[in-house]
């Protein structure tokens, strides 16, 4: 990354939440469409179900947002909600969910939005995509998304060099167990959108991010 960027690179680190990926389009400040990211680019339309999740705003706060943009995130079940759900299923003689990730992914595909709402899904948003974003850095765009009313992880950190990235990973190796949501690693992203563009993508994944 440093070689291709031709100089100093800042990184953004965050715990990798273990849930179901979602990609949400907003137009003129309102939620327009939500897709599961089945193959990374297209997926199932789950807009009706996403509208039942309290941490996803149907309408954005403020007036300094692009006319259209996509925000990506992770749909989750907290461990407490997951355990409560399995207790209810056990008492009803139903098959238990294997883990919060499977439960979240399965819930998103339900046809009954009332049933989805009752399962108390949550969401953390982690990436803005669009033509006219407010800033040219990932970190500033995520802070702006928080101002617009999106729920963003409180554990996102801006790192000035790879040493700080390694320290972040070491810290969360154990601290992650204290979070109320399951995590399965750490995500490291290049902060500059200009450098992200320069690095580009492989056939399957971006060269500017790693889990």
C-alpha cells in the first residue's frame, strides 16, 4: 500500500462485526432501497424489513448530504437478544438458532415485517459510497454519517501508521469479548479516498482494505 500510494498512509481500524451485510441507497435524504450484499454487488431487496430496524434512519438529519449515496453496514443481533430469542424458540419447541449471525441473516429474509420488528435487529454502518461525498477521507465521512443519524461503531479509530494498526489489533484481541455483539476480526482501511481509488480492486476485493 505504501509503495503504491507513494508516501505516508493513514488507516482506519474497527472491529469486524459478525452479522449480515447490507447496502442501503438514500435519495434526497430518504431511505430508497436496501439490498443484502449477496455477491458483493447485488442481493435480495429487503427494504421493508430494514425499515423496521430502529438504528437505521428512514430519513436523514440535516441538509448537507449528497442527493444520492449508498451506505454499507452490518445487520446484527446482540448476544442478549439472541439468547432471549432462543429461549422463546425452545419453549415453543422450535429449532434453535446456531449463532447471532445466522439468526440476523435469516430474520432479514422473513416475509412478515412484523415478525422482523419483534426480533430487535440492530445495525452498524461503516462505509459511504457515492459521487459527491462530503469529505475525501473515509474517517471524516463516517463521522458525518453519525451526524446524519446513522449508528456508527464507537470503536472506530484513525491510525497514523502501521504500528498503531498492530496495537489496535492487539488491544481488541481480548477486549472484543466485552462487546455486546459478536466480532470475528478487525477491519483495516486506507483513510484517503484518493489513495483508495489509486489502489483499486482485485476481482474479489478492494486492495485498500483487509480483514
